[in-house]
C-alpha cells in the first residue's frame, strides 16, 4: 500500500512540476512575445509612480495583456525599482519586456510635447514640437525668438503642462557669453547665471531639463561634460602635437570649429594650423581677429577691415606668434577630436572654394591660384550671374 501511495505522490509531483514549467514558459511567452497594442501610444510615467500602478494603467490602455505578468517580469529582471518619469512611445505590438525597458532605461522621454530652447552662433530660438505617436513624426506647433518677440499662445498653453519636456540645445561655435545671455531668457529656468564661464568650457550638446531647473547647475553640467570630453580625447591624442596642455588643444579646437562648418574638413583644417605652428608660421585666421574685436559678445556682422587685420590684440593671429590666449568659442567634440588627431597632410593654406568647403594647398603658388578662383566666384556672385 505504501508503495502505491508513494507512486501516486510521485506522479502528482511530476504532473505539478510539468504544469509549473508549462505555466512559466507560457508566462515568459506572454512577457516577451508581441503585445496586444494595435496603435502606438504616448505613455506618461509620473514622478513617484509605482510599478503596480503603471502596470494597471498599461493594461487599461490595452498595451499589456496582464498587469500581473508585467509586474512579475519586471521584478524578475530586477527593474521594478528603476521606473523613470517621462513620456515614452509605446509602439504597436510592443512586448511587455520592451515596454519595461522603455520606462526603466535612460529616462529620456521619447514622445509628447517638447520645448527646445536652441542656442546658436547667431542667436537663440524656442521651438515647440509634438510627436504624433501614430506617425512617429514630430510636428512643429510654435517657433519664436525670445529676445525679439513675446511667447505665442501655442507656447504659453503648453509650457505649464507638467508632462512637457524642456530641452536646451547648444550649437557648436557659440561663445560662453552668448550661451549665458540666452539662458537668462529661458523663462522655465531659475537662478542667476553668475559669472560667464571660461571660453571653450561649455559642451555643445542637448540637455534635457525640467521646469525650474537651476541655471548655475545647468552651466556646471555643461562644464562637466566638456571637461570629460577634453580629458578623454587628450588621453587618446596623437604623438608629437605642438600643444603644451589640454587648454592649448581646446584653443586650437575652437579655431577649427569657427573655420569650417563641413564635418569632413575638420581634420584637414586642424592639420593646416598644426603644420603652421610646427613651421613657426603665424596662424593668420580671421575668426581669432573677430573674437579680439567682439570679445565673443555677439556677431561682428561685417567684414574685417585692413586696419583690424593689422591691429595688435592678443587674438590677432596675423600679428601674434602661436595660439591666442584663450579659446574663441565652445568647440564640439568632433573639433576637439580633430585638433588632437589631425589629418596627416602637407597643407599650410586654405581658402573658400565656393561650395561651402575649402581648397587646401601646400605651396603659396597653389594657394594664390585657389584664391584667384575664389575671387572669381565672388565676383560672379556679386554680379548676379
């Protein structure tokens, strides 16, 4: 009899184990397989939200088939405590695993309304965009210059919504003064900017912020990013460069940034200036002269005069030897990389070629030919032909 009882118990245990294994396999399939969502949605995770509440919301939205499996899966992956506040695009048929990754990953919002405060070389503007989750395309709903016009209703109506994302975008080549002056006009920020940070020390990048974010803390983050970029690229620099310090490399990078807007040319432009330094030649670059005149406080807005090219300032590289005393703008990562790993070329001259790029030359005769071609293009453009 005991043998029969043991046999029956073993059979039941095996059946239960098989059933449990099947249930786990089914649960995994439900968690990792395609979800029930038919049309993309923009899902908002509020600050302080719980995974249980989010799971229930997603089930109510028809994005997940089971709030329980969603929560168990997130717990199993050790992501239950990693919820990020923000607005996240949930695509059709997204699995529970994909949704968990979306709402616990980087925390960078991927949909909803975005206010982008863009700071460039020639000014700043504010662009309000909304992402249509169905088409996955941003649609611009407002754009204005905060220095020249009042905020339109489309901005005012959306700016106070707690779900709106705010972003500060710095373009390569803007000066520290330009950035600070622009940030003063970002009404969604708080706090005084304080002293203008050292030139070149703010990283051109995109910074997601919240309403009420501190201007001093934002500027400190910009400096931290630039310090990290410079340190990393300095550690990987080419051998034998004519820089005594990372600061000198940053100065060179700022010149490269201002001299070309063509990404593919940065290495060549850097090589020209490195070659000139190594040969003991003056750099003779207009952007440094302009910085000496404006101190980075705005755009010159006209061509340089001959008297200005001959005038002695610490930044006039037609007059001084070597590099100017500070950067002349805030260079981006790629210009810093070009300054620290320039192309290997024999070039010591370059001039505009009429296409937006430059013609490079090794000898003065070649350079004069390129200059003549550029003058002819200028003359043709001036005549309207």
